C-alpha cells in the first residue's frame, strides 16, 4: 500500500464542464484553456508474485509481476484561472507491472527489501477534467523492511 503524488507536464485543454457547479472556479463559458500540468494524489495497492532466482547468505534476488489498484484522492490542475485542487475520490483502475527486486538480510528475523517495477499496461480511467489526456506509464521504486509475523 502506498501514497503517490505524481505530477504530469503536458499540453492539452482543461474540461471546464467537469468542474462541480458548487466550486468557486465553476464556469459556463467553455472557452479553451490550456492545461500546463496536473498532479495526482492517489493510493496504490499492489498485489505481486515474485520468483526468487538467486540466493546468497546476505540476501536474495527476484523478478516480480503483478497488478496495482489505483484510488484517486484528489488532483491539482494548473490551468490559468481554473488552477486549483479538486476532490476526486474514485477507483481509477488497475495497472500491470513487472520488475526486479533484492532482499538483504539484516538479521535472522529482519530483512531489507527493494523493488523496481515498470508499468507495462495502464488501464486507468481518463481524468474528467482533462480533454484527451495521454495514457502514461510509470516506474516505481519501493524500499521497505520485512519483519517477522507474530
């Protein structure tokens, strides 16, 4: 489980029709406004399977693949007078990732772990505020500590 803050720089137009009427930035003019960038704040929940292909006394190495679920909390848009943060709160979809990992044994019960994954297939819903948003792929690096279960 992870909290992700990702910023995308792009050239596309901002969809004013998606702004809630209760927002102070709501507009009915529908003029073309260029979007400079937008930032996603999301929670990602990965489910991975790994194959350990090498092991030493110090640690092990593996390849992994899996699915990542994406839940969008909010987005921040840089779009002239419509710049702002908008709540989203919906499940975006899933991505298929694969990568490599390494584990280092600190002690008999504690292991440091790292994973480098690349998104191969991204099946996320289009953002309602962005017209013709390009599909993006991502690379993620995760570091952690494996503790014994009680």
